[in-house]
C-alpha cells in the first residue's frame, strides 16, 4: 500500500474542509436540534462531485477511487457525523449497488442523476424484525406479468423520505433461502410507495431516517437489479464496501472529537496551568491520537484492496469494527476532558459522542463484525 498522500486526496481534503467550514459547521447544531436533513447542502455536494466520487466520468461521476472517498468522509465526519452519514449512504449503498450490479441501461438512467445530486438515493435491507438476520425478511415481491408487486416495510432507511430513488432488497423466494432475495429499483412517486420519518434519534440527527412502506407497489421487470434471487449476494458485497464508508466516517468523528479536546486542553487552565500539562489529560490525548491513526490505517488498507478489486471482507470488517469503537472512545474521552462543559451542548464533545454511537451499529454491529472476522480467520 502506498502511504504517500496523492495530489487528488490533498485536493479533495482541502475542498471538503473549505465546504464544511462554510456550509456545515455554522449550521450543524441547529440541524441536530431540529433533526433537519439539509437536502440543499447535499445537492451542493453533488455539484462538487462528492455524491459520485468513485463513479466513472462516463456515468457522471468524479472517477476517483476509494482513497479519495475515504478522505472526503473523514473530513465531513470531523465536522458533522450526520451529514457525513448521508454522503456515505448515498455513495456506497444506493449509487454503489446500481453501479456494481446494475445493467448498462440502469447505470445510464440513474447514475448521472445520483452522482450529480439531482436525485438523492436510499437503500433498504433492514426491517423492523430483521436487522442482521436479513434472510428472515417479510417484505415480498410477487411476479405478475411483466411487473413485480411489492408488499411490506423496510426500517431505518437513510433518505427514506427525501430519496428520489431507492434500491430495496425484497424476498422473492422461500424464507431463509439466500437465493430467494432480489434487488429492485423503486422510484419516488410510484403508487403505493410511501415513507414515514423516524424521529428522536440519539445522534446523526442531520441525516434523515425513515420507514419505507410498500402497499401493492408495482415495479417493472426492467427495475430488477441483476438476476432474480441474487439480491442477498449483492447486498453482502455492497456491505463489504459500505463498511469502509462507516470506518472512514468513524475516523472523522473520532478526529473531530480529538481536535476539539486538544484545543480545549491547551486553553483550559486549572491550578495555574493548561490542563494539557497534566499527565492524566496528556495520556488521554496520546491514546486518542494513537487509536485514530491505527483506525485510519486499517481503513486505508481496506480502501486499497477495494481499489485493486481484491477480496477485502476481513479487512473491511477489521476497519469498521475497530474504527467505530475508537470513535465512541474518543467521543467519551472528549466529554471527560471538557468536564462539565463537555456535558453541555455549548461545546462539541457531546455531539461527537452521540454521533459516534451509530458507527458501532449501522452497516453491521460491532458484534456482527466479530462474527465476520472470526469466520474469515477460521476458514
């Protein structure tokens, strides 16, 4: 793996930093308070090429790779985990699923709109009673002529309400059959397709979450992604890449918490000296800095394998598991370093801590990552 930071990565890092300072940082607390999804800001990021970073230019994307994608998510996570999560879900789930598994006609139809930010994408696998146990999903699609009729619900779907198009995994075969699940593209406005916003989340509140509802939703045959029955295998491959997204975002949230803590510790005085001079605080900062760099190295390793189209299931799980847990530890330490101020919304520590917790849950819990890792090392 090349440890040199490329010119593209430097350029993207600076561009995202500048954008985040202008468009996101001044508004992040209000968005968090109101649970407001800043769709206008998302579309601006589309104009900058951040909503199709690794999509080839022929489909309207930026044509970069996973290292540049990782860089962008780290910079966004440093400022707002909610906005970063929306960018991650749009890129690696909905857009990525169509890019990696869609037909040429589907790519030409949907990718330019998604990559430009004209359309916002959603991706639906989870249901109310099936999280990691996806093969027990109850939402079904039944063939009727040249259409499929979908009934059921999906839960915890990012952009479920505002998304213009959703890629959804639906059961078309028998329960518990890994070959009985199919991926469909469903456009907003399709009769019977609706959504309800989920409110009062702990963190990442600027990222919209919703329940998708399907009531006799008719989808044409051409909206099937790949072959019928291949959806579960597609979803597992998409989640492999998606774990790089959450790992990168975790590194960003952790680094944001660390940088805020470092600045506070240098400025806050007790007993006549900055608290950074006390070993108890200095050692916390040392642990944070070390763990963040280690998490980023794991994430960069997984991104490198993804770029080279090599197997990266284990490395993706390594990165997602470790980085997400580091993010929570750094958020917690940031609150501790800031003391009473860290416990208030006047300072950023509590938001970093709240945003960090989803990283250990979304796209496979830490416990599921251990399952994935253990299976890989025991092969």
